[in-house]
């Protein structure tokens, strides 16, 4: 552990009156964040979030041009956020003011990249389902929460608890950069796979109308990482508050289908076609104003974009970062992608994959 960073954490906790807390590191994920559970003398617990600003490239400035964003790096081009604590605080406040369960912010220092948060517990959807809990009420509640979130147009800037953060649109550059990760990293992941300039040009042409549609229909607060590892079951609460939300600091304004894809195309657990159908039917029942046919076309197209984005990220984690465990998630993602290629399918994508990324390239 970096000694200087550790000293900063001790000083931060001491200033927050938590210097006596016993600290226990929690299992991390693919991000640059780290979490610790703080066990207080009173017997209660809190969560320390540690996101060093220096380990991430800059977020997207709200008025930046495409060229400026590309020059700033991946976060400004595609991710838009950069895991910032002020983003977390502002998003948490926005959601909490609307009845959602996000961790209350006990103390924060955005400049240092630290925050102390309410501990919502360990009942992640993923762990409960692994332990044979009935998944139906969990997914029903998660669907209802999305429906409520999608019924409101969010502001351009979120302000809460002393922090403000721009809610940027998941636009064509961001979507294009996301799908480009796949063609950049799949050849480095798959031995012998070479994509010609013509193949790359065809790839771009397939995605151009999908990117345009996704940007044009960007209208709702998008959690961006809405899946079973980031949802906590809180059955003692009422309504949408029963779904505890984590890791929403990369939120954007996006098409409503994006978070639905995150929920149903879960890289770390199988979501069956039957569960997918039940969730979508419930969503349309709760939001009868939605054009179901148009939504399904966008769900398949943007879902495919989301899946190839994740495949590209996992290929990068394996090939560049030496994290082979992400290879195990990739067959599931390919199966989800095949599901998205059902009718109505993103035009041309199945043909491109058949020619340039056949089954032998997927291992």
C-alpha cells in the first residue's frame, strides 16, 4: 500500500471523527477504486471509498470538442466521468432526493478522492441469487426502479451535499469509442485474428446509425453499471427504496435501453431468456406510453453495442493487464450478443461477425 496514500486516509478519517474505526478491506472489481468497511466502537459500520484522482485520466469537460476529448484520453471520449468522488456525491444526492436508496454521504473530500458512506450491507442481488433466493422479486423491483427513473427528465447538472457534477449525454463519440474497443482489443486477445482496414470501415458503417439513434434518444438518468453486483436488496424499505444502488458515479444521460441492457446482459451471471422476457414485459406494463416495438429494436442494437464494449474491455483486461479471470465471463457475453441478433437485429452486425469474428475467434 502506498504510504503517502495511507497517511492521507488516516488523516481524512481522523478529521471525520473516525480515527478509531477498525478497517477491513473489501474485495475490489475492475475499477481503480478501493473500499474498506469501517467497524466503529458503537458496533455499527460505514464504508470508506478510496478513488485516487491521479490514477484516472481527465473526465470530459462539458463544452469540449470531439478533438479535445480524444486528446484528453479514454475517460473524456467514452466514459465521460472518471470515477470521481464529487460525481458520486452529486449522483447519490439526486437519486436519494427521488426516493432511491443510495449510500448517505457521511464525509467526503473530492479533491483527495475519499468519502465515508452509509453501509447498505452485503445483500447484493448476485450473492442472494447464488444462495438460491428467488430472483423474480429482485428483478421485479429493479425493473420498477428503472421505470420510475425513466419517467423523469434529469437536469444537466446534479448538485448535492456540496458537490456538483455535469450529467453529460452518452453521445455519438462516446458510443463510437465504446464499440471501437472491441476491434482494437479482440485481435490482441485472439491469436491470429487480423482485421483489415476494410473490415474496420465496415464495422464503423454498421454502428453509425445505432450510435446516432442512441445519442438522439438519450433522455434519462443512466446508472451505467446497473446489474446484480451493484444492486442491494433492502426488503425492509418501501417501493423503489428496496433496491440499494451502488457504483453510479459514471452516470450519464442516455437511452433508456442502456441500463436495461446492463441489467439483462449481466457479464457475471446468466440471465435467462425467460427472465429477460418477464422483465421487459413488466417494464412495458409499468410504462404503457413506451413504444414497445421501437424500444425492443433499440434494446437489441444498443444492447449489442454494450456487449461488444464489455467484450473489448475484458479482452483488454486479459491481454494488456494480465487478468485472465475475465476470460471466463466472455462466453456468456457472446451468448447474449447472439440473443441480441434476433429479430429485430442490428442491420449487418451478424454478417460482420460471421466473416470477421467467427466461433474460432471467440475463445
